[in-house]
């Protein structure tokens, strides 16, 4: 299994996580931080969808990799899994069958897209399932609130349709890992998780099925561009 990119503690694999994860060593990751396909049949303005995101396909994909994820996680550890309110019950049931699922955290996006403007509330948040993989304590002082208010990545800087803000990912990484520990993202997308890990002094492993995103991330990492919102470290 040859990495697509490997340098400075950051490793990118181009491929299907269902094929890559079984090849990874047991206990090689200290944190799971990922944004799997929700199964919401997302399409952008050009009517292009996401691979693995057909209705019910997302949860089938998620269930199929949990056994391998449990094997590669070094226990104790934490897991953060982004999901949508409609798919959350299925994702929760699957996650809870393996790990102690503690909470459904809220990402307040401080923005929202189009929808039923007259008959519905704004869809301005996403959920993040938080689980203990063996009972690890959170780091830092005090008890943080479960709601994090972080702006979405501006569309002009977004390289992936479901890209998550690096600042939000950095917060979860700080709360659940020590320097030099390994963050794993098997649905790496724009590779924002790996960039966040790099900025926090952690190592990271990302798996991404679309080569174009691997190429974008590898170029930015090689050039020292560590902020997908448009800035540099």
C-alpha cells in the first residue's frame, strides 16, 4: 500500500477506505475525526453529487468499515463523526454498537443555504457524534459547551462541496490528542482534517477516493499552504 503523499508526519492514501483500512496496522491512530457521506443524495449547483452518498448508501458504507476502524484505533481514544439530523439515528446506532457514544455535538455554521424559506427553519447547523473508544478523558481545563459556532468555509475558497472549517477541526484535535499523536480521517475530502492536524503539531493519516482532492492537498502541503480558507500558516 503506497501512499499518494507522505511528508512531515502527514500521509495521504488515494483509494477506497474499505480497501485501505484493512491494510493498515492495528492501533496506528489516536483519534478518528471524519465526515463520511451522509446518504443525503447531495448535489451542487451543477447537479453533481458525491460518491457513496446515494440514499441509504452512506450508512451502509459507514457500517462496513466500523470493524476495521475499531482495529486501527489505539485505545483509549476518541471519535468525532459529522452527520446530518436525518441520518444521525442510523449513524448513532452503528457507532454505539462499537463505542460508547457520549454526545451529539452541534456545529453552528452561522450561515445556511437555500430551502423552504416560508415553511421551515434555516438549516444552519450540522451534528458531530462524539464517542469514547475505550474511555479517554478530554484534554484542557473546564467543560466546553457542545455547540461550536464557526463560520463555513467561504464558497470562493472551498475546494470540496462539504468542506469543514479548519478552526473547528483544530478545536476537536486539541481536545482529544497530544502533540505527535495520529489523527485519522478515512473520508478526507479536501484534506482539511490533515491540515488542522499539521497546524496543531499532530501526525495524520487521510484516505480519499477522489484523486483530484489528493492532488490539491498534496500540492498545498508541499507549498506550506495550511489553511484552505485562503490564508497560509
